[in-house]
């Protein structure tokens, strides 16, 4: 070992591990974005992906901790591991794009939770396993140079800090310089080069000629894939295969924007636009838009000002302006979506763009309506022409908070309209729960609601009793007053409002017992709609999610209390109270709390700003910024103050108490941040960094407390690192994929607080019974 460390300088290993962290966070960002498209923009994939990533790191760190004691070929093991990661990354990206084919899901179908879980795991876990596996191996380089425990802890913490700084730079680079500018394969090839260069130096200095040859070959292959023609061929093939999972139409255009992935298909003379893999709109749709425009106009006695939140330029705005309307404004999130639609419109449809009564406002509809200074009030009709709440991003347009904001800019007799999936005759099960959640949420803001029944129910909600109507004769009379042709269109209201079906759905929703209000902090409609899609309702998946639907905070608290009692009983029986197990539990709880808070912040950031597609890497990088800062603070405290063990346990307790405080105030804090604009966004970014600082500050102190005399420090480092990632993995799965729609932000906050209390209670005996050196 000493001979090896002589050949390899400490700086070489540090730079290599920095490049490893840099590469890892970028491939993580690329994979998350690719998965987000395949699962139709459903942000639950972030929780699943983080779980798989962190679980891989956990198993890698645990395996690496024991591997270092059984081998002397550290350079070979370290190099081979990183080479495997470099080779597997483009294969994993390709596998994600082919997920529909690999899972044998028919075009236009939906991948359910378990398929996404294990298939994404197959792509992610081998990569993250290497990240965890190489940490104890890199630690071994430095442990062999020092005999004092303090020095070992210092240098192992240094590796942790260096990797975190690499991740920070990688996250910034991915979010602001790579993503949205280059395709995934170009990104992977470019960011591989620094790591390949460092591996070439390592294998060259240690005279591993065979490995050096492999490193050189991989480097040449990366340069070859950067050749434009080669790169376009690979990217085009995989994108086409991904598209085949969504539609049988011809793919004519695709781009990534900072908000989403856009794909435009063409079948015969009709275009279909997909956003993050989810169908958004078809055009031209003259018949449907003609009927919809008549329906909207006639649900108000005399509308003059109409606001559409979502797409309208493909035909709806044109037909609305054929009536005596003063202005039609549409709010579109993504200017690239507007651009691609307008470029493929017929000359007659494109003329709407020059009509002085029509205007387009580019921006997030939630933010624009919340900040009333950005848009006028007094709208007669506001139509939410968005896809249904299948994602957290879309669910924002169906919450109580948004309906209240819309109400504030409507005229006194103004009407809010929206469309959602439902069943014409079925009043029980998932469809009814979903429909009822939207209905009950609307009802809290608008006392008068009428529903046009169908496979897609159309809701019209208002504060004025005399505005909306389910009477075909009333609506037909309003249509006749418009003088619009063809006159026979007035007959559509008989089919839109058949009395039996209209009364049936109104009575069913009125009698629905389950109170399921959809809010920003508890997005229940998202949960119910995903059950309709099959994401959470097929076979065993449905049973699994039904179990979690019955979970409440009280039950979770009882389970935590039982675990605490079992820990004490077990400790007393083995005469191991206190024991080092409590340190592992404390690290695990900190990992859970830190990752859960990060997911809550990511969700809240998207809820406020309207997008996360580009910034996911940046937000993860902010978290990574906190990790080395926290670790550096703890490391310096240990080195300079040389605190007693009781004070070190007090340090761990203090961090847990800070997590408890943050978890309890976060639901209230986020309500204030939502109305603070740019300052609020900056505060959220600072909160992400603080979250990382707390998690990072745990590692050096926990490692110092966990190491015993004559114990292999690299093994201890692997165990502490593994527990940190295990806790984070559990937090990612429970918070990001399962419990957020059910418990809401407040419930998750109470769960974090309860676990923090558990950890504090377990650490108290360590302070009282600490044996100081």
C-alpha cells in the first residue's frame, strides 16, 4: 500500500474524485430529465430516481467498506470501477429512451409505478453503486498514510468535501451551460473527458498498461461520438424509438426547452403536440373548437373579455373572435410551444396572430395571475385549457389557492371553466374520487357550478347564480342572440346537457362523502388522476397504493414510538444502551430529513416558479454546496476545539433539533415565500444550501464518534456514508413518490420532526454516560 501511495500523489486522487463527483451529478441530471419525458412529466419519478440512486450508493459504500479489507489492488479496483461507470452511462441513457420497448408497453400506454421503479433502477443503480463503492477505496489511500484517528477523519472528510465540490460544479455546469443546449449523448461524451484524463494519469503512473489501453480506447470513443454526424445518428435513432412509445404518427420536430421536452407528430393532415411525452393538443380541430367556443360564450350572458390559460392559437382563439368579443388573451408557459404551433398553422389560422383583439402573454400562468399587477382584472370568462393534473406542475392549476387567485381577477359575474376526465354514468371508484376532488375544491370558492357531462366533464363555476345554466333552451337562446352562423349550432346544447345525465352527475358529486380538497400543499387530485392513468392502480400496484392511501400521520407516529421502545428493550437485553447503533440511526435520520426537505423545496420551487425541468441539476448542486460547507465546519471544529465526546453528541442532537424546527415551520414559511417573488426564490435557494450544510455537518462528527481504537477507518467511513445514503434513499421514496399527495407538506414536516425527536432521545444517554478520553 505504501508503494502505491508513493506513486500516486494525494493531489492526483483528490482531483480524480473531484472529477467523479462532477461527472456523477451531470449523469444524474441527464438521467432524471430523460426519465421525466418517458413517464409523461410525472415528477414522482424524481423521488423514484433519487431512491434508486441513493440505494445504489448505499450498497456500493457497504460493499466497498468490506472489499478494501480483502484486496490490495486498490488502483486497479478504483480504475475498473470508474471505467465501468463511463461505459454504462450512455447505455443507461439509451435504455431509458427505449423503456417502452423494454417493458413491452404498447404505444400510447402508461408505465405503471412498479415498471418504472425496477426499470429505472436497472439503469440507475449500477452507476450510483460505483459512486458509493469508490468512496471507501479512495479513503484507503489516505488512511494508510496516518496513524492518528484525528488525521484519518480529517482526510476522509476531505475526500467527502472534494467530491461534493465536484458535484456542485457539475450541477451548475449542467443547468446553465449544457442542458437545453446539447443533446444527452454530447453531454455524456464531453463530461467524460476530464475523468478519462485523470484515469490515464493514475494508470500510467502505476504502470497498469492494460488499464491504460482501455482508458485510451474509451477516450477515443468519446471523441468519436462528438463527431456531428455520428452524434446526430445515435441521438436521432433513440429519440425516434422513444417517440414510437408515445405515438404511431410521424415525428416531425423535437426540442428541449427550459420547461419541458417538446415533440410534434403528424398523422395525415393533423399535427399532435406532446409536452414531456404527454399529449397536449391536436390541430387543426375545427369542429371541436367551433363547438367549444360556442359552449364557452353561451355560459355567460354577454362575455366581452376572455382569458385562456394554456394553448389557444391552434384554433380556439380564432373561433372565439368570430363572436362579438373585445379581447382574447392567452397565457402560454413556453414560447417554443407557441413557435412550433404557429409555424405549422394554415395561413387562415395564422392570421389570428395579427388580430388586434388577440394577445399572447408568455409566462407561468400561476405566477401571472397571483401577481395581479401583471394582468388586468374584470375577465368575463377564464378557461383553463391545460392538460389534467397528472403532474405536480399541472396540478397547480387545479388547487384551492389557484381558484382563489382566479376569482380575484374575474368580473362579478365572471365564469371559470375547465375540463377533466370523468365517467358519464359511474359514480364510484377512482374516477368519482378524482372528479369529486376538483368539484369540492371549486365549491369552496365558487358557490354555483354546472357540469356538462361526458368522458371529459366541462365545469363552469361562478359566484353569480344567474350566470351559468344547464338549460339547453337558455343556452340556445344566448346563442341566437349572438347572431352567429350556422344557426343549427344551437342544437348542440341538447346533447351537451341531457337532463338525466346532468342531474345524475350533479347529485352524485353533491352526495360524495369523501372530503378531498386539492391544495398546493396536499395535491390529492394528482394522486387520484394517476390512479385513472394506471400509474397507481393496475393489479398489485393498486393494492400497494391503496395501502399507502390509508396511512395517516397518527399511525406513523405510533410506529415510530414502537420502534423506540424496541430499541430500548433490545439495548437493555444486550447491555448495549447506549451503543454505536444510535450513531448510525442518527445519521440515517439526518439523511432522511435532508433529502425529504430537499424534495419539498423542489416541489415548492416548481409550484412557485412554474418549472423545474432545467433547474433540477442546479437545485441538487445547491444542496451539494451545503454538504462540503457543513463538513468543513464540523471538520474545523473537531480539529481546533478537540471537543469532548459529550459535546460531539450534543452537536448531533443540535442538528436534529434544527431539522425538527425547519420541518415544522416550512409549511408556513412556504406560504409567505410564494408571494415574495424573486426574494422568495432566493430564500428557497438559501434553504436548499442550509439543508445541505446540516447533512454535511453530520458526517465528520458521526465518523469521529463511530471510529473505535484499532478499527479500520475506511470501513467506518463506508458504514457512515452508507447510512447517510440509506436514510436519504428512504426519504426520496416515501416523500417524493408515495406520501406527499397523501400527507401533504405539513404531514411530511411532522414526520421529519417525529424522527428527529426519536434520534434526539436515542442520543441523550450518550451525553449522560459519555466516557471522555
